[in-house]
C-alpha cells in the first residue's frame, strides 16, 4: 500500500491572463450578449476567452476574459442589466488587483433605448433616453418618459 495521498486537480478550462478584465458569474447563456456590449468582435484588437455553461458553486454560469482591457463604467452598467450577479475582476500581472460586483444604479441615461416608437426619446427630440430601475435582482426597468417596460432589456441596450 502506498502512503501517497490522492490530490484532486481541477483542470483550467480557460487560460489565465496577464492583464485585463475577467467578467465572472454571468447569467448562463448571456456571454455573447456581454461580448456585444463590449463591441467584440467589431473591435478585434483584444484576445478574448469565453466559457459558457460552466458549473460553479451556485449553478451554471458564463465567464468572459478580455486581455489588455479594463471596462468603462458605462459598459459595467450595461452588463448589470443582463447579468445582475456578475463580478468584474481586474487582472494585473496575473493577479486579481480589484474585484467588485456589478450594481445597477437607481436610474440611468443613454445606455438603452425605449421600445415605444412614439416615446419622446425616440422622436428625434434632443432628449436622452432615461430609465428608472424597478428591480435590481431580476433587472426590470421602465422608461422615465412613457413608463413602458421593455420586453427584453438586452435587445434595448445601445
């Protein structure tokens, strides 16, 4: 009999990045929507890794890693609309130097458009779209001007 302990090695599904951003705990199936928010693949200057339907501690999730890029506040707000439990990890020299959860503000402007074609924000008036957040856990928003709730928030993101 051997006295050697068996060690469970967890394989890495996505390679580590030296510098950049890891968006973790994305609602399963929404990684491609996150890529659209980030303008990827239109901006093909970044190396991107995507894992979908990865088993996590709290169930299935998606993960997006973007090398050599840190996200703007507006991008994080947009991600919060489709992945309210996501975390943003800033990586520098292979180490997590910042980590925070996304959080929807009580109100936001200019990051989504109203689905009502007759809303003042869609009629060519010099009015920026404006939404009130009704529920931050399961994102629900309504237009400040016409009070309409979009059917699918991800379709309304600008």
